[in-house]
C-alpha cells in the first residue's frame, strides 16, 4: 500500500471534481468574482453563527448573503448549477424568519390566555 499525504489527495480530489475552486490553489488567479464569492460565503457563515446569538437578524443575513453569492456565481462565473444550488440558503433564511414569527405569535397567544 502506497502512502499518499492527505493534503495531496484532498487537493487532487477538489481540483478535479470542482472546477470553480481551481483558482484557490494559484493565488495569482484571484480576481474580483472569487473575492465576492468568498464574501458571500463568509456572510452565510455569519448568518449561521447569528442564529445562536441574534436569531432575529440571522434569517435576514442568510437571505442577503446567499442572494449576493448567487448573483456573483450566476453572473460572473457562469456556474448556473452552482448558483441554483445556493438558492437553498435563502429558503433556510425564510424558514428561520417564519419559525420566529410563529414563536412570537404563540407567545402572544399564551400571554393573552394567562391574563384572563
């Protein structure tokens, strides 16, 4: 059995399987669309983290950053399937907002029931 370092395997697998990451390994090829994609992805992660600290804003941050990521990917990279895949995140942001509204309404209803 031949030992191949995990870093080489990971780079080869990612480089061959996902063509939009090929410029991650060559820093001279970094450009504005890649920077904007990374900014959108960081926004998604911030939105997920906000879910634990400020859930009121989490859904809106996820929706805004994922739509930003989708526009950059769809327009600048011409990766239509990747852009459509990342439309899953706005739906998760909407789900968070809807669940918060349901929780607020249910707390209002239970408060009204207790006051009688």
